[in-house]
């Protein structure tokens, strides 16, 4: 899972032709974020081409305001540069896998 800067994320969002992708927003000292990242690591092992990036929300004030992020961990699914879905509750690897599977470009 590639980590992006705010500028890199804004550039990627502004290019809707790139297709759908997910953004995992976290903070480094959040225990729940670490559990979610581990779940994503398991999913990325099964689907290495899955377009998921991660961003430390502490360095994303513009995105936090624009997307109105209320807490972390948060996974934002984007389609054609627009926010489609915000996920704040990740119950299991299976549930997260089913939500992210449509993004697989294989």
C-alpha cells in the first residue's frame, strides 16, 4: 500500500480517468487504525493489484475539511474523482474484502 502526500492525493483525485481507488486515512498512534491496516495488508496479499493508498490524516488538513472526515480509521472509496463511500467501521477482513473487491483491476 503506497503512502501519498496531500499533493499527490489531490493530483490523483483530479485525474478521474485513473479509475476508482480507495484511500485509507489513519493516524500513527491510533490502535484501531493499526488493526485496520493489518486487515488491509491481508487483503492486499490476496489482491496485490487492488488500488488502495494510505495517508496520515495529520498532514491532510485540506482533504479533512473537503471530505468532512469525522474520525479515523476511515476508508474513502472514490469513483471518477468523487467520494462515493466513507467507511468508518471495519468489522472484519471478510466485510472489508467484499467492499473493496469491486475496485480490483484484474
